[in-house]
């Protein structure tokens, strides 16, 4: 059962953007839960220059079969031109939690 679930990771520029995205994903049932991890500091290359940014990282718990609509929603709602959106498969978990995750998404 666990191979059907993912944690999607998405960095947001501020709390307002993180909350807007998290609310939309849960309201649309594309995520069962979104946890905001504050105080991330990113170093990255953009426009051939090394940049630094304080960000909030979202840990989005979802089903693997919802990846495409989740990605579309992030691209629609995220303020970045190229938002970070990557996924990690969930290899294990408490059965009751995974059942809740399944039931809480479309």
C-alpha cells in the first residue's frame, strides 16, 4: 500500500504564499496534509548568478496518482516562475495514517 503515496516538497518565498498553496491543495483534496517547515535558507543558481533566499518548505502528503493534478495546481498558484517541486516515495508508515491519507484525497 505504501508505494501509492508521496511526499512532495515545495519551497515558497513567504508564509502567505505557503498558506495559500497549502490551503488550495488540501481544499482540492490533492493533499491530505501540508506541513510548513519554516526558516529554510536556500542557495541556488538563477540567471547565471548565485542567489540566496529565506523560504518556507512545504511537505505535501499525497497519493502518487495525484501527482499530475498536484503539479498543475502548484504551477497555477505558485509565485515563482520555476517552483521547486520534487517528490519522495513513502516507503512505510502507520497503517491508520496511510488509510487516512488515502481517504482524505480524491
